[in-house]
C-alpha cells in the first residue's frame, strides 16, 4: 500500500517532460544556437559532441544518488540546477564571454540532466509496482518524446519568429527563448514539490564518503556477479545494440526528407516536414508507445518481445521505398512516416522494460543508470558515423544497409532471458 493518494498521472507526464527537455536542448538546440552565433561546423561538432558525455558516464556517480538523500530530493535539486543553467545561458549570451559562459552552462545542464535521469528513473521504480511500471512505461516514453518535439518543433521555430521581430540580434532572441524555458523549469520544480509523493521505499540516507565508496564497490560487484557472465554479456549487448539500425537511421531520415531532390532527398519544405514528421509521425510515435505499454502490462514483456523487435526494425523499409519511388504525395509520405514511427514507439517499449527488468534488486537505481548509459553509448556512436556512410553510398544504398543491419536487433534479442511473469498485472 502507498502512503499517499496522489495518482501517478499527476507527476509522471511532467517528470518525463523535465527529463527529456534538457537532453534535446543540449544535443539539438545548442547546435542551431551555435550555428547562428557564427561557429563553423567543425567547431560545432567538436564542442557539442562533448556535451553528450555525462549521459554515457553517469553510472559512475549514480551510487551517490542511490546512497545519499532520497530520489525525490535529487529530482527537485537537479530541476533547480537545470533552471539556473538555462537562465545562465540566457544571461551570458549577451556578454563578451558568451561562448565560454554558454558552454559552462550547457555542461552544468548536461550533468544536472544526467543526474535528474538517474533520480527520476529510480523514483519511478520505487513509487510504482511492476504492473504500474509496465503500464506507465508507454506514458513516460510518450512525454519524453513530447519534450523532444517541443525542443525541436517549438523552441527553434519560436527563435525564428522572434528573429523576424529582432533581425539584428540573434543573441538577444535566443536569450528570450532560454529565459522562457528557465521559467518553465521553475514551474516544474514547484509542481513536483507538491505533486510527487514521498514513497515509503525512497528512504533518506545520511552516509559518509567511506560508506559511499564501499557502497560503490558493493554495487559494481553485485552488477557483475548477480548472474552468470554469459547471461550478463548477452544482456549488455542487447541493451547496446537493440537500436543499432535506428541509431544510423535517425539523423539521416530527417535529412532525406528535407534535402532537395537533386541531392537524393524528397525536398519537403519546412511546413511539409512539420506536418509529416512533426505531427503525423509524432502521433504514430505516441500511439506506438501507449500500445506497447498496454500490451506488456497485460501479457508481460516476454510475450511481446518478438513482435516489438519486428516493430522497431521492419518498418524501416519505408525509407527504401521512398528513396526509390521519390513520392510527392504528402498523404503517402506521411503514411510511411506514421508506420515507421509507430513501429519505433512500440518497439522501444521492449528496451525500456528490459532495462527495468534487468535493474531489479538492491541497487535498482544504479543498475538502471548503467543500462541507460550503455544504451545511449550504443545509440550515439553509430549516429556519429551515419553521415559519413550515407555520403559514401547515397540514400538508396544507405537505407538498404540499415535494413540489412536490422538483423543485429534480431540477433541480440535471441539470447536474452526474461521472466514470463515480468510486467503482468498481479492477481489479487
């Protein structure tokens, strides 16, 4: 029994909006900002590439979140730091040291966001039982994705609109945008102070540095000895490579839709891109995530693993079709994007649930942080080289290669072991 009567609907949507928004700002919006501020592509790639580091190495400080204070305390602290870093970016953009100041604030945001991920996911696992976790996994993924869409589909166009009003001051316009997002995070903080219940399992720990160090050693020992080495290896490989084809496809699918036809793309306008990918695709993604969570909560993850594997891979074939047919019918293009995004939303549910399943135990927060770090590493590294591969072979061959590499997802899913009862609603 819970010690509160607050519905998870009161805090899960906003918590995962607050988790997703800093990530998209650091990894996507920062690129547009620095491009408009005059940095070269080489400089942008070098500096913004480092900003993704905290999400990869966050497992190394996750034990401190596990052992010090409560997960709820960390969530509220990091949301305060995220709001402060956003305000810091807004302020330093209009100074002579704008680059050094914004990079410092982006790094603060990245580390705060990575820590927020650890605490929020840990709180989610402590506050909800297994059935609730399965049911709400689609909801949390949905609102995380909404945050991503908000970053790319609202903040960037908003800056463009404001630049028509203030055409001679990119720095001033972007500072207005970042002040607005800082105010949004202040709202998140105040809302969660009131609506996030104090979970019974989320106990306060007041420990010394020596105890934390011992806990860190115990956590890593438990991680590497909790199962047979072969089963552990297969689990890590699954987490890292389940989304390998999607890692290659993600950025190049967007450039394919917007590049002119003479460069092999469909040549969609920004308005057409917003309708097909940002609206129809988003609907498909949200529906896929919700359906995936519902199916897994009804029948368990193991029952739906292979359908979800097929869902996250086979719909990628729509890009092979479009690269050869070069359709100009928006209904057809939008339908293809809907199919692919629905499949991704449905299939991604399997990875999220498996990481929750793998993380069960005494150090569930730290284990889940390790899993998300491995997943992020597996997603980021292939994406870094996807552009080089596409430029070498062209869109048509590139999409065929991506489709062939879907075999990796099937292969890594073949070897993982899952309890057939995991995720099912427990009978009274």
